[in-house]
């Protein structure tokens, strides 16, 4: 237990200790009594001081050596904090000598909390603590549950799932699904208390197939989905929005360009403003376009955000920070090779001027990914051809310095490294994962970035050599804990695997998170909420068709 004693409290402690030693009043441990009461002492706490592995649904409490005055057991007298953040909860007198703090929400996984009792707490006889009393505990880590089917529509194949999660752990998954004639966009919602709901169609245009949906969710559970859809003449970008009170709205067209629009991506800020980007082929050139959504104004007018006509763009990605600033990255052909470019959006200034963020001309650079933190710092990663093999490179953006110098973040030359992904926490620390060839098979590797130390040393995070592991995805919670998922064959079929990262322990041991042996599972995605609970989704063959499956880490 930890207790800080003021100079006044320490002097009083010595005085009453002397009195006790001379046959006077009781012990003064834990504080001093009022003018008419004996000093209050804390006899025990739940959880105990420095306890680890504490349940996330715990009610925090303290037992005193005397009955308490209920009116003094208040929200200012008993607090619970994670770092600098004070938790909301109900403070009560659980028993005549027990004060309790019941958090409004479950505690975060692997998080450290400080409980504090102040000198406001008073006994019925007027005794008080001589100084604020605090104790510290750390919650348990999570575990994967049992995989479950997210959709039950058997008319045709369901594939390409995506998932996003809000601050309460509610999640939205989207995917495209065949009805036997064409592909449509479907969605389902998950809540921690109710599980998965009933999957529903979120677009009804039957002119042509809709495919490759993406989804983003704000902290309040409002979601924006975007996808590419054919009208039998052009392929356009469409969107639909979900609100917890109203459900899904009506799908709407967010660009009206002639030609083919595809590969849309979307990101959303805490206020529900969204930014979508996509590539558009107008018959001569493939360019990058964008549109922005606001809850008050809806979608605006689509606009071109790069003007280099030397060659086409591909693989665009976008991330948005809490202030609504967006950063987009993409691969672009200059007529000789593909390079990595970026552009930045601010709510006050709109899109800026696109710029090259890597200058290595040994070979093509492609497949960029980007993540941004609350301070508007961003990290981009990509695959780069250096002539003999593919490597993973990265660059970092800061509002004061712009994009830095690109650097290689893996040094294994046994074989090529491809398909990186990146996630960032509020402190600006990041995790990158990718697939890497060792000459015999693909393995999953990772590296960790900190603002003070830069990139660390890349490491392999799975050790199963039965077959190649590929297409990793990664998510990070506010405390820097991460989860990676990927698919990997066991010699008979392909399975979904995961590994867990913690700042104190690094990567753990990879584990299988689905056990259905009817057919291959692949295309996994993962999202994590502020409490560290995560949802993974993937497509899985049942012997006849592909279905959408999920598992939860909590």
C-alpha cells in the first residue's frame, strides 16, 4: 500500500504514536481522527496494492477499521484513474465499514490503475485519514474466444470482410456477398452484451455488382461504409452510413465521374467526419480522388488530390486524426517506376499539394499503408524493390517537419518482404507487421517504433513452419498493446492465427484462433477498442461456399 503523509500529518502521527506508546489512544496508521474521533485506518483493499491479473469487471473497494459516515463517501473522496484519466463510476457505502467504486465500464486489459481515498472520508465518530491513501493494481490480459459465423446467407459466396470498432466495443463488419447473380454489400453489428446481430443488405442497386467495401467507425458508434459499384456502364463509389439510433440509411453515390472508380478507402474522426479516397480511370490516366462527409452536410463534391499525369496511381490509403486532419498515401507511376506519394487534408485548408515521400530509384515502391496519432504525426510503410529483393521501408510525418527521410525497417536478406501493415497508439509508438520469405516459406515479422528511439530490430513473430504465413493485419490499443492476425496453412488447409504484443513483454506465442477444418480460412482483419478488446473477422470455406466468421479477444 502507498500513502503520502503531509508535514502536518507526519507531526501528528509522531504525537499520537508517542501517546499510544505511553498507554494513550489507538494506532494512527492510515490517518488521524477528528476532534472527537479515532484515526481512520484502511485495513484492506480490493484489489490489493500492486495486484496483477485483476478482472476487468472488478468493483474497487476499501475496508476501514470503523464505520463510515455515508455522506462523506463521495465521487470526490474516492477516485480511480488510469494514468491522467479519471474514470467515471458509482461511489457507494457497500457496508458500514466499506467504501466501493464501481466503474461505469469494464476496465481496460493490461492497464494500470490508481485508486485514491482522500481525507474527506470520515467515520461516524469523526475520524479521518491523515493523508490521501492510494493503491495501484494492473488488470489481466485477454483471451480469444470461440470462432462464430457472422452471416448465414447461403445463396452465394461471402468474402472480403472488413471490421471497425467504437469506444464501447461495439463493432461493424462489412463484406460483399453473391446472391447467385451479382455481388451486393452486407453488414452486421456486434455488441459486447448481445454479440452479433442479424446480417443485412446495405445497398439495393441491382444494376451491377458491388464489391470491396471498407468501413470506419467513430467513438460513438456511427459508421461510414464505402464501396465500388457498377451501373452497367461505369463503376462508381457509393456509401452508406450507420447510426446506433437509426441503423443503416440509404446508400448514395459519392462521385459521378465517367469511367472506372475502384479501391475506395475511408477513415473517420471522433466527430463523425469522414474522408474517402479512391482511384479513378478516365480512359487515359488513373488518378486519385477524394470526398469528405460531415454529419451536418453529408458528402461534398469529389475532388482530384494529385495532378501528376506521368503515370497511374494505385493502392491508396487514408488515415484521420482526432482533429479531422487526414493523410493519404499511394503508389504512383512516373513512367519508369512506382514511387510513394502523399497528400494531407486539414479542415481549414482542404487538400494540400501531393509530394513524393521516398526517393529510392532502385525499383518500384508499392503497397503503402499509413496511420496517424492524436498529435497529427503519421507513419507510412511500404514495400520497395531494391533490385534483388523486396524490403520494407518507412517514413514519418510531423506537423512541424513534414515527411522525414525514408528508412528500411527490416534487414533480413534471405528473401523478399512484402505487404506491410502499420498501427499507431496515442503516444506515437507504432507496430508494423509484414510477410517475409526465408528461402523456403513466408513468415510473419514485426518491428516496433517509438518517438524517442525510432524503429527497433525486426523480429519473427510466428514459428510454425508447416506452410507460408501471409497477409498480416495489426491493431494497437491506447496503452500500446497490439494484436496481429494472419492466415497460414498447416499442410492440409489454411487457418487464422494471431499473436499478442505488450510494451513490457514484447510479442508472445502465436496461436490458432479458429478450428473449423471444413475448408480454408483467409482474408483476416482485426480491430481493437480503447479497452484492448479486439475483434477479428475472416472468410472461411464450409466445403460449399465462403462465409464470414469472427472471434473476439477480451
